[in-house]
């Protein structure tokens, strides 16, 4: 017994072109997004820096007794409670606390004014490593530097 097959159905829209027009490809290449409509790449986003790591700024705690600053201007010093200085060494320097740093000779003068029974820690950091986050300030007429949160300038 033979199987009867019907002819295949006719395709709709037989009069359509077989390939796309070339102008649609070129117009797609020439199209540029305006800056307002361009979405930022979220994978490149970096959160704002809130702390400086101790290793990054070469920070050390020095004893107040017999303190003698290094010659030159390579280091800055912050006077603080010894326990707070140890906390900073564990967690890094917070940029929002506005830590006050002094040059060596000013640190010696400040130490002379403090009572000897107070447990003072001296946090020493390299000036060039925190320079981008420093702002000049005056504390009671004395020059000092304040550590602030801002994006460091490159270069």
C-alpha cells in the first residue's frame, strides 16, 4: 500500500529579501552613546577608602619616655593614648577621625607639656606615604597636619 504525501506547504512571505540591508550594520557601528545614557561599569567601582593600613604607611608606636625624633622631615608623629594607638595598629588609621600629626620638634614640645603619669603613645608614620590625605591645619597657633578622607591624587 502506497503512502500518499501531500506537497509541502508554501512558505509565507516568499517575496522577502534573503539578507539584511547593509546600511543597518553600518548605522549600528556609527551609533555612539551619549554620556548621559551610558551606564557606569559597576564591576570597576571601588568603594571609598576609609582606613589606611599600618603596613601601607609604615606606622610604628614609639615610647614617650626618652623620645627623640628622627632628623629631617621624613616622619610625622601623632600623640595619643597608648591603648588607642594599639587599636589603630590592629585596625588601621581611620580617615574620618581627623587624626592630628605633628613634625618632630613640635612633638617634643607637646610631650613636654603633658603630665608624665599619662600613658602616651607616639604613632610614627612616613610623611610621603600619607601626604595625599594630609591637610595643613593650625592647632592653638601651632602648625600641624590633619588626616582627612579624600581621594589621593595620582602621581
